C-alpha cells in the first residue's frame, strides 16, 4: 500500500470461512497440504461446479465480487444472515459490478448467467454455499469458533498496542489491496494457503489472511487416552499418543484449559505436555491480556508437517 489506511479493524465472517474452504479445494482437491489434508479428503465431494466457478471469478486479482460476500457484520451475525444478504443483492448492483470489474469475461458461463438472471443465480449460490457449510464446515463448528476467537484475541493485542500498520506487517499484508480506501477490515480464514482475498464492501475494503487454526478443522480426535497409536501414525509413535494429540491442535493459539476441554484430558496432563514441548523448542507461548496462549513455532510446524504429510 502506498498509503496506510486510517481505520484498521478485525472481524469474523463465516461466509468468508466457507469461501476459503472452497478456494482451497478448487486449488488442491484432495491433495491439500497439512494441516488441511484430512479435511480436504473428506470435503472434496462438496465442491460443486458452480462453487468452483465462483473461485475462478475471484482468482485473477484475488478480488471477491462484493455481492458474493454478504457484507461483514457484527460478531453475532452467522452464515445464514450473510447468505441472506448475498441473496438480497439488487440485480442492478450485480450487473453494474460485473460490467465494471469483468468487462473482458462476459462469455464466462457464471458471469453470463449472473448478468442474464442475477436473482436466480444468487438463489442457486445461496443454496450451494449453505449446503457446503452444513456438510463440511458446520460439523467442526465448535473448534472453528474457538480457534477464530483465540485468533482475534491474539491479533487484537498487536492492533491495540502497536496500531494498524504493525498488524498488517505481522499478517504479511503491508502491500494488501485497498483501492485507496481509508477503512480496512482484516478477516482471519482458517482454510487458506498463502492467498489473500479482498473485496470492497460498503466503502470499506475487506482483506483475508490465513489464520493459524486450520488444524482444528481436521477429522475429530479420538479421545480414548488408553488407545495405542494407529499403525502408520508416525507422530504418535515418536511423541506418544497424548503428546501427539496436543501437537496436532497447536497450529492455532490456544489456552491450556481450552486445549484440555477440546481433547478431553485433564488440564494438569495438558500442562505437562505443553511444558515438555516448550522445553523441546517446538512450541512457543504468548501472553494476551490475562490469557497465556500456546502454538507451534516454525520448528514445530516443520516437524508436524513432515510426520503428517504421508
């Protein structure tokens, strides 16, 4: 950015989480890298041709058409309200934005259909976004919500203590697209690679970044602490099943108590595992207000990726 935006905020959006998952599947299919691999194998059947076309519509410049974002509402707004906002976009606004932003692509099937019958196509997209969410993302809802809340808390400290420019630098967004806007909203997306998606929504530019909690969306953890590592589970063989289960959850900043609750383990047991992992140099701790958050550092991420990408 040539000029830093004067107003930088953090926000949550379930619709943007869904878009991130769709984009990840469109790019990698079932071959997504850790920590997305398990989720992608389970979710690939939910990617429809129309949803894939939405990603292709956004891909050339990373710009999501504003009528597909549903707006960025308050923390209490869920995906049903966001999708309803998308569905109720006036037909004239859809046509005007397509004519302005995609003048050379009117022969693309999705764009042609949106210009011809925007209300009908937005209804179709609303149904397919809803089905995608309910099928492959809502079942991980508790972990998703907790991870995003922890992410917002963690990043809010940088925003409050050092300002918007420091936050954008921390997120790797110093050159993020703003279209000259003074107002910028930053949205964490759990299912993401190194892509940054952006959109101009209601006079504010919205930019996504890859949150560190994607590991929480993988398949559910088996909670039988007495179980032996499954054959081929190299991380559990190396670390022991309990400690390996802790490591798998640490791609997101998380507290000891939240981690214990998620894994169904005693807080004292989780604390012992965390202390050992910190001493081994693969986990780092941060203080955010009164909370102490733990996450994998670079070495821990490399170790986990090596042993889980099989």
